[in-house]
C-alpha cells in the first residue's frame, strides 16, 4: 500500500469512524491501485543493453574467473539470470551489433564483415520500436555500424568509403548519442602514443556534431557520464527510456590506469592492463545500477549484458606489454576457438539479464539464447507488431525472463567471411551444433553442445540423419538470407557489403 492511500484511510477512519467494511474497501482499493500502477510500469520497463568488446566467456567472475575483479557484474548475475549458452552470433564486432539492432542475421543486408556497409535505414531497429511506444532513446560508446561523418578525414578504418557508409545512430532513431565510429584506446583516448592513426584516433560525436574536450582517464567513464545524464533526464521527464551502452574494452588499444593496474599486483604488466580494462567496465556498470537505484527505477529496468564476440588473438600474449596484443590475455575458458571463429570460443560469450520486477534472482539458463533475440523480446514486451513479413532470425525469450518453462524452437544461424580456423557457416538447433566447411573436402562437424561444450567429439558420422536434417535447415536458411541480400525485404533496399564467399 502506498503511503498516500494508507494515510487517506487512517484520516477517514479517525474523522468519520467508518465501518470496518468501509475501511477494508478503502484499503483494498488502494492495494488494487498500487498493484495496477506496478503492472503499468512493468508494461513499459526501461531497457538498457550493455555490451563489452572482445570479452571472453571466462573473463568475468560470474563465469568462474577468480582473478578478475568484476563485483558489479557478478552481483547483477546473482540478482538475475546467468546465461551459459549465449551466442553473439557474429564472431566479430559489426555483425553482432547489426544482429542486436535488427533481430536479423547481418548477412541479410551485407554486414557480414567489418568496415563494409552500414546499418541500412530500411531496417527496423530496436530504437525505432521503442520510439513508437513513447520511449526516449540513447546510444553511448562504440557504434561500428557505419561512419559518423561523410568527411574522409574524420572517418576511421576506411576513409575512402566514408560518404558511402554514412549511417550514424542519430539517423537510426536514437534521440541522444555520444559515440565513436569504431574502437578507441580504453584509457586516455587522446594519447596517440603507439596508436594506429587514423584508425584509432579519438573522435566523439553527438547528434551530428564532433565533441572535443580534454578527454582523460577511462574511456568507459567518459561515455557512461553521458549515459547517466540521459537516464536522469528521462526519469525527471517521467519518460521510459531505452539505451545501448557499448563499451570499448577490453578491445585493443587496451590500456588501464595505475589504480586499476594496482588491483592486480601479481600479474604481468600486460595482464594488468587487460584485467584493469575489464574492471573499468565493471565500475561503470556499478555506477549505472547505483543511478537506477537512487532514482528508484531499478526494479522496472531490464538490463542485458553480453560481449560482441570471443577474445582476440591466439591466447599467447607477448611477454612485454603491447597495447594491441595485450588482449591476447583474454580467455574463452574450456571452449575451442576465439574471435573470428564460429566455434564456441568465438561466439559463446558471457551474458546476463536483470529485471527485478520480473526476473527471479539466482537463475542459470542453459538453453541457447542469442543477440538476435533482443529485438523480438523487446517487441513482445512493448506490444509492437512488425509492419511487414520480413524474416526475423531471432525469437522472443520473454518466457525465460518470466521464469516459465521454455525450450528454444528457432535455430540460431551463423555465417562469416572472417573465420580462418573454423568452418564459415553453422547452426545451433535443439542442443546440437552443426558446422559446415563449404567449398572444401573437409568433413561436416556435429556436436552435442549440452554435454560437449568444447566441441571435441564430432558426431556427424555417428548421427548421419541428424546431420542431414540440420544441414538441410542451414542450406534452406542460406537461400533465404541470400534472397534478402540480393532483392531486399522492404522498399528502397540497396545491396551493399558482401555475402558469404563460400556459398554455392
């Protein structure tokens, strides 16, 4: 019962000596109003999608790492759901981010690689859905779904295509933005010592304008300062908000300040920088949660956290600190493969979900879930209906959040032109994962990922019927994706980027 209605009941009782039945009716009404108000708030939860960059499955405390200090992420996992089989879908940055935004595999619109193509304006994205339901929307941190300026001097990795690839978040339904085109140094981003210029030169943009300042310290703090300001403004205006906060770390150039490095006195300098950059993210996650609690909106805020792919490099960092190879300290745990691979080490990432008003704490979910599921889930929560029949590759996982029995029925597709050490296409379906070496004589690979997460026991020869069934499903999906890529699923579609090379 709210204090307001409780006080009204006491006042009426004292002044008029109402009958017990009248008092009961008053109190029941107040409870009903309170419950109804709570239900209304839950119908429009605030939504925060957090994403780390190149964070390995075993690089966080809630997945068993006993060295790294991630107390805030660990607490979030304990207070909500920890996913043990969460797939980024993309084995590299841009493809995963495109999947998050659209609920569609990035290959349908040519964003299978990095620094090619952009998030097409014709794609319905999560910000667009939220805005149709009265939300204010914000994006903070790395974008990597198109250039932020048509000026080649201000573009990063591919300046020659700056105008062609122009597709900033403020033209993709985001109201407030503070973002960079691609990754920047995780500490003192204006310090260009040892950086690959212009690729990692720091350019922050906000709604079409470059914002210049004497940026120092953690790059994560720089973006979260703006994200927190956005959240406070939305709450003050009593407007629900949806925001993506995409961190820079621990992607290279990987740097950490002295206080962060000092948390790991027994580690090498390179590992201190790497672990410190992860703790820097954790600190900012803690600040976001503390803000939500102070504003009394934490219970009605849905938070997802994941990484965009597995850890960079071969896992063999140099003895001497190198801000580009320090990320080789990243760990995929028991999984085979790393970033760019479609084996679990490249695409099975740390992930959690928290929504105190709905999600019961302390849960672990082993069913496969992925970034493609964000948009369908948000659409169902907000009651949004897609306006056309364009194919979605994700599925709603709202039943999972609500604690209901749920088994995934929609398969998860994978395809990449970036991989060199793993097959270029794969599918996860009902606990099994099939990987195909298209265009080669290498054998198909089938794994029971519920009992063989390391993908070390190939069952393809032992289960030919299941292999054939999954292969048929994957090839049918590839035809659908190619149709989307070649002809488009909506008016004014323009083919861009690339499709998987090995497809026949």
